[in-house]
C-alpha cells in the first residue's frame, strides 16, 4: 500500500531560546545600572532554584522517520538524557516532545511485573547500543511484550507472526536488514518471555523461628525475590556459623541457624533483623512520559531493597525456682510452727518486671504431724495428720536475695513430730512468672527433711513419794495401833524403835530384850540366893 511522509504541520517546531538583550548601556544613568543588576540577580536565583525542565527525547539508534507520525514510523531507540529508551505503548505518536522522567517504576504504563521484567531485560542487556539492527530488534520485541496485538497490526499487517509484521514494514523501509531484524527480534522476544515467567516484584522479609526445646536457638529464613543476595544484620542474636550478628552474602530462600543473646537475664526478649539485598534486574523500568506521545522505558539497574522481620512472639527464658528451708527450733514447746525459707533459681535467671524489679514467686507448704520421727525421703505415712498449711511470696525488691521467716497462724498443741513439705507450682504464679515456668512446672520438697522437723515433747510428770513401812512388819506402812508388849519391852531399853530397821538392829534389839527378861527374874536386894 502507498506510504507518504506526514505533512509538515505535524512536525513539532523548534522552541526558540530566550535572549535577554541590554541596549544603550552607556546611555543608562547609574540608578538604572543598579536596577538592571538587581533584576539579573533575581533571574539568576530563580533559574537556579526552579526545578529542572523535562528533557526532550531525541532520535536514537534505528530505522525510519523521527517524527510523531510517519508512513513507516520510527523503529529503534529514543535518547533521553543520553539513555536509550524504547516504546511501551505501541500505536501512539513518537515522543518527540519534552519527556518527564518518573524514575524506576514497577507499574509503568499499567504493565504487569512479568512484562516489565522482560522489557527491562531487553532494554538493559541489548538496548543500550549504537547498532541500528539490534536497536530495531529490541524495539519490536519490547512493543510486542507490552502489547502484541497492537504491535503486529499497527502498520496494516493482518497476520499473527512477529516476524511477519516486521517483514511487512522492513521489506519497504530497510529491505537489506529485514531478515536480521526479524531473527533478532524473535529471539529477544522469546528470551524475555522465558525470563518473565519467574519474575516478581522486588520485595522480601525475614522469617524467624524458635527452637521449642531451647529459646536460645532457632533459625532465620531470607524470604525475598529469587536470586537476591545481600547483607542481613540481627538484633539480640548471632549467626551460629560465624558468631557474628551480620552476615554478608545472604541469599534468598536460605535458612540460617542462629543463637540468641539475651539483652537482660530473666526478661522476655525478641529477636529481629534487617537486610539490604540486590535481586539482579528487577521487574521494573525507568519510566518516561511525553504529552501526546509514546511512553518509553529505560533500563532499571539492579536496585537494592530492604527487608526486615522479627519473632512472631517474644522468647521467654525458662525459669525453675526452688527453695531451701530450716525450722527455727527443732525441739519446741507448743506454739506456732516457724520456718525460714530461702528461694533460688534452679534453672535460668529470676524473671524481672519491666521496671527491673523481681517478679513475685509464691510457695506453699503442708505441715504433717506424726508420732514417730519420719525418715528422709519417705512417703507420708498413712497415720500422719495435717496440722496446717503455710504460704510465702517473695518481695519485688529483695526477690531471692533474702530469707523469709514464716510463722503459722495455727499452733502445735499435740506432742509429736511436725514436718513441713514445701512446693512451688507454675499454676499458682502470676501470669508473668507462669510464662517463664510453664503451667505444668512443679517443684516439691522431700518429706522428712531433717531441717523441716520440729519436735513437741509431752509435758513432764511429777514423781510420787514412796510410803514408810512399819518396823514390826517390814514393807508395811506404819499405823496408829497400840504398841504390843514386846514393843513396850523394847521401848524400855531406851532404843529408838524407828531406828531399828535393818536385820542387825533387829538382832541387837532381841539380845537387849533377853537381857531385860533375865534381869527381871533376879532376887531383889537382901534376898537369899540359893545355888544348886
């Protein structure tokens, strides 16, 4: 079909430059000179402070007529500030007017990330060239990616082949380069389509995990655009393989083991991180627009992008409290059971509140009474009775640094052995402490600990005095009956009857009685004694 060049009135006229002329300098009076200098200074400041004007696109490398509309069109690059750009809105007039640079865009001309990725690949890899055949091939491939239907039929071609559309135009425009442009354009188009299949927007994040068995261990995964690499820096953790908080050469899709560093013992904490990666050619282009003309795409070099992430929930260090105890006195009279309790962290560090104070921990005790002293570590005997309970809660200021004296509100009234058994349960703690211990944590003291046994002895019994036996009947108690004749005779000897209590004394007493009887039978004074 015949083709004609566009009428001259369609061509954009050259924009005249502004010239400031000063005439008759020598005829101006001195105040006029001052005024002129001031005006020039103002104009200079305004020119410096004003934003830069949009640069007009210039003819780049390629074939055809550099005009908004022409019979064969322009097939190649458009130079804007020395950068080769390519049309991404086929069918629109060539961008011969002032163009505006919108910078790197991931949504230029409403194109998808896949389209922009393919276009950026061609513009960046093959488009920055002075070879007209290569530039023309890139231009056709880029337009076909942006809008294949419009590209194929813009100049009257009725088929569906990219090579056929190129031949339709180039067989008349540049027949000697027709085949070369066809072959390269088709190859570029296919390459861009394949690369765009895996293209995504440049973005990413860091995903952290915590080892359920140890809060100090875990991983961080770099979730980012495929093939992205860069540097990742951790907060409150280090990379296990290096011992450093910063890792250079981190790659997208890789999981790294980490070890945490607690900022404060006993406090819940969060591991976080930031990174700066580069993902090769992004799914974006440098976007230029021209009023009434085509939108064009320049190369978007590898653009660094930032990623970040943190633990989904704070890491809570485990805490296992324990206590040691000592009764105030082992042997005691009836009264309250008094115990001295000392707390300690058996595992981990004592948890603290946001203000740095110690979180309170509560312990309970059951006091048993037994008739016999319990064996250490034995089971509570069936005959034991519960004398009462005890409770103590640590002080936020002192925490585990002081001993706590606990006196029972009840008293030990029955003699026996009183033994306290203390326990600490995670279920009995405030929420902040329970988060460290876990609801299933239980610490229990052994029954029969010697330091926990208090003895209440039975009251002392006054001894009963022994009775005094009668001398006449050893072993028998004395009575108030009248003395017998023998007792009277014994009394006549002048002996103390009460003193005669041993067998020897009894024998002496009998001899004395015999002598008295003999003496009583002797003749009185003046009587005759007859001996036969």
